[in-house]
C-alpha cells in the first residue's frame, strides 16, 4: 500500500516545486479536506509547501474554487506590494501552479490537489485564550472583507450554492428527519425540537436580503478562529487561510461564525456542555476588532444584526451537524461515534447561551460601534 509520503511525493512532483522531496506529514484539523506539509531540499535549504486535497463531493467545481482563490490572493498581494510590505509573502496564501500552469492537479484516483507556500512562524488556535486574540482575529476578517469590497472583475463563483441559506438548511433537516435513513431521528427528538422552536430565526437575514436591505458582498464564509494564522513573534494576525468558500455572501455570516468559534472556551465538539458558553467579554473584543476594520463599509442594518448573527450561525451549523448525524455522517469527517450529534448539541448549547445574553450583546454593539 502507498504510504502518505509516497502519495505526497507523487503529488508534489506535479507542481512547480523544484526541490528534492524530503518528508511529508499531515497538518490541519478541517472537517472537509486533507492537508499535508511537505519539505523539499532546495540546494541545502529546506523549503516547506502545503499540499491539500479539494473535496469534490463538497465542492462540485474545484476549478471554480481555485479560480476564486487565485483572484483573491493575487488582489491581496498586489495591494500589499503597493504598500511595499516586506512580509507580503507571509500575509497572503500563494498558489503554486502545476508544471503546466493549471492551478490544481487531479490524481489517478480522481482526487483534486492544490499547493501553497507554507506560512512559517505562525500558529492557529482552536479555542480562544485571550481578549487580544479575539480582537485580533476579528480585525483580520474585517480587513479581509474590506480588501475585497472593490475586487475588480466579474462576480466570484458561488463555490457551494446556498451555503448559508438558513431556510434551505432548515428544510433539508426536516426532510432528512422524515426520510430517517439510519433510524436515528427518534433518539434525537429533543435536538430536532430545539431547532423547530427557533424556525423564525432562519428567515431574518434572508428576508432582509430579498428586500435589498442587506448588501451582497464578498465574504470568507468559514471564519473559524483557527482559520487565522497568528504570528509567533508579534501575536498579530498574519494571514487568513482556508479560502475555499470565499464567495458572495453577507458579512453577517462571517461575523456570526466568529462569535460561534471565538467566544466559547470549549471546542466545537466538547461533550461537557457546562463548558460551552458565549463569553460576553470575548464577544465585546470581537466587536471592537471587527468594527475598527469594517466601520468604513458596514451599513447600519449590518451593524444592528451583529449580535443576532452569532445566534444564527450557531443554529445553522448546529442544524448541519444534526442533519449529518441523522443522515449517517456523510459530509463532515467524524472521529468517534455520535461525533456529529455531539457537535450539534454543543452548538445548540451555545445558541441558548446567546439567547440568555442577547440584550447585553445588543447593547455592547450599540456602545462599541460608534
Ligand atoms: C467545515 O473543514 P472546515 O473545518 O474548514 C465546513 C464549515 C463549518 C465547519 C465546522 C465547506 O469547515 O462550513 O462551519 O466545518 N466547511 C464546509 O467546523 O462545509
Ligand atoms: Mg473550511
């Protein structure tokens, strides 16, 4: 059987990586793609690259994914170059093309791969530790959105159509409950009920979008805490990564996902729900960091829904985990029995915690966003 190293060596040889392959090892904790770092000897100096799959069951059009990423990262590097930023190479992902210039490689098993320059001397965090981190991360995503406000050219591809369409996510859950292919619905009635009790939440932003009151922008759409690389030396956010879902959307989906992943002290799959809570000081730090970076383009309607967006995103991702549990764990990678169910219950606990503090969150936004 082929080892990871053999497989990665073979993948690496297809890209414009010209050193001698030394070693490869898995990195990253994503639920969708497989990610490896690989070292190459460039005449006595070790250079590290990232080779990563693009899950084409999740992203039906990997070519479109890479086109989006290429446009966005080029735009970002051009702006950094304009500012004569000497760290430009670490502040943006850099796509390394295949030998023939294509942005991806499809191997003999049909798996799509892409290659990036590895960003060194930086770390990502899975759980929040300090208020400074929350502020830094929110600032990084705010600046990322700001940078894309005037991306020239045609609209970006929608790499996963209706990705944050909460109504469709809700309806899909109800459909899966009805079909119940694994006979799991009966054992999770309480979780299903939790969602049904909050059906009104799913249409709030969609209604604003259809009335033209919420702008269509370019957003990251996966603004987890651990998709921002923090510089080891300075503690500053150096680079926003995981650009697969960069596409048109509402900035509120991005802010909400920050609230989801950066205000709870526990991991997304923590089973001890007493540890799962929305910490108001972390929320305030997110608002501060985000407002500073986004105030120039944010509309009043966007600002007024910042607190709400946290609740929506926790509910929406929770619905997706629950759907996947009932369907038989076909979408998110799982590493233990009932993993998706644990994740769903965790997210619903966060929804409840947000509901308890909704007024305080709204007044924090009013106080800080001036
Ligand atoms: C997935 O693979 P990862 O961890 O980057 C998912 C996100 C979810 C997240 C939950 C394309 O992202 O939408 O919020 O898991 N990405 C996709 O942790 O579905
Ligand atoms: Mg992702």
